C-alpha cells in the first residue's frame, strides 16, 4: 500500500463522514433557525424551546436516514475489506 492509496482511503472516509452527517446537521440547522425566528417574532425567550424540538427533529432524522447511512457504511467497509485482502 503506497501513499496515494492511503490518501484516497482517507479522502473517501472524510467524504462519507460528511455524507452521513450533513442531512442530520442540516435538519438541526433548519429547525434551530425556524425556532429562533419564532422566538424573535413572539418575544418568547425560553431556553428549552430551542433544545427540545431540535433534539426531536435530529432523532427523527437519524431514524429516517439510518438505512441509507448503514448501506453507505457497509459499502465502504466492504471496499476496505477488499483492499485489505488484496494486500496479502
């Protein structure tokens, strides 16, 4: 295994981490901005109003996107296993 292959594996791992985290983070961002806008419009400054809906939205997003996340991770692990087998 040379340096180019290692860089390629690390690049793939970073892209997969972004691919797995982006949908959940974007949903958390949208819910957070929506709640902040609601708080600004209504003058309600309750701290827990931000966290509870955001946590619920993130858990629901993880629940919905988990099958896709699992298939992406499975494909990546299979490609890593194939590369490890090819080393011998």
